[in-house]
C-alpha cells in the first residue's frame, strides 16, 4: 500500500546532546550575502598558482574604466592543522598592490577551542589599521574579543565584544558591544542578534541603537525543471554550449538595512541560479535604490578557466557599468 503517513519529521536532539556551535558573529548573514552578485566594472584577469600543498600565489590585473588600473599580488600559506575543508592553521595571507599598500592577516589556533587573528593594513608607507582578535568556540557558544587601532599615547582604542549562544538546534541568540574612546569622545553601542535556521530557510535579525539589519535566505527549489530543446534531426548536431540540461538549483535572499543616524533604509532582493550540467551560475539583484544587476559565471572544463560577465544599471542616477573577468586556476 505504500507509506501513507509521509516522511517522518526530523528527530529533536535529546537532552544532553550538544546543540552545535553557532559560528562567528560576522557570519550571521553570510548565506544571504553570498547570493548577491559582486559589483564588476572594467576587465579583470586573475591567475592563481598552487606552488605546494601549503603555498599559493595569485596575480590580479584590473583595468578599470572608473579609476586607475591596478595590480595585486596575493600570497597564502597554510599549515598542517586541518579542522575542516576550508579551515587550516596556522594561516598567513598577504596582499600588496602596485602602490605599495599592504593588507596582511595572520590566523593561529592557540588551543583546540581558542583562535587568534591579527590584521595589518597600510596605505603606501602609512599604517592605517592594526587589529587583534581572540575567539573561543565552545560546543554551543562562541565568544570573541577584538581590539582595534590601540594607541596608548593618544588614548584611543576600539573594543568589540561578540557572544552567541545556541538556545536550540535551530535558534541562536547573542549580542555585540562596540566601545570606542578617543580624546574628547567616548561611547558604546549595544546590538542584539538572533538567527533561526530551518530545513530550507534562514532568518537573521540584528537590532541596536544604530539601526537594524534583517536578512532572509531561502533555498527555493532543489530541482527546477527547464524545458528541453526541441527534437533535432539525426543529421543536425547538438550545440556544444550545453543547453540540454533539465534541472537547476534556485536560491533567493532578501536584505533590509535601516540606519537611524542617517535616517536611511534600503531593501535588496537577490537570487542565484545554478545550472550544474551547463557549469554555469547566475546571480541577480534588485534594490530600493533603483539598481538592477547580474553576473554570469561559466566554467570551461577540462580547462581550469572561469569566465564572468556582469552588468549593473542604476535607473535613478542614470548610471550603467559592466565588467568582464577571466579566472585561471
């Protein structure tokens, strides 16, 4: 007769089972933000070369139509301590452009649950930013303390504290406190945060004195049927660009940001369409500033080459720009 009751609901965690780590505070809105396309303009060439299992270099040449062209050299070193597919310690990352400006990061795993990070940024020969982070990741909580631009002589400092706690297997609550001090000025801002993760969607909200930031991510449909091509006579070859796919993956995201100091509120809608059989990914956006845009990425196997084409139009400002990039490696 078959199963008339349907699939069983996922089992709730038993008492005493770990709820899972809530992750980092900076990554609360990550799933939604990854859907939106990155702004592109001009022509960009990115060449990545893996020299060994620990060392990788990247060359980036950007010919811009809005500003001066630039060249960036990036070097990354990763250690032997592998915690996950994208996490290895220690890690050293350095990026330098043709003007001599440097952006460097050092990440190190001090203990099994304690991570540290140091960030240094210069503009030509002048230091702009130096920042030190310490993060503790428990079984069901995360605590982070950040010290930014400390200046003992000038009596100025920026201190940021984050805390996240997994209340249930799907609900995470926490907060952020930002304290800044400089001669003649001192203050603190408190922000509360919450995140709910369901099977196919994620909702996140940050609310504080400075405003609010809300995002909603939804995996709309795992398989979206695409009409197949019309039948062709045996003597007519099938086009080589791979339009014979019959399934696609769709993800959508919505963001709302309100700034009480600037009295400004923005709304953005984005979506991502994956076409695995065609090796293509398309990302699009539409926001309340009358801007529309999209980026199409196409991989060319078996070559390690990815082509990307993007176009963005702001109707209110009557501004249009487009970009093209080639990624090798």
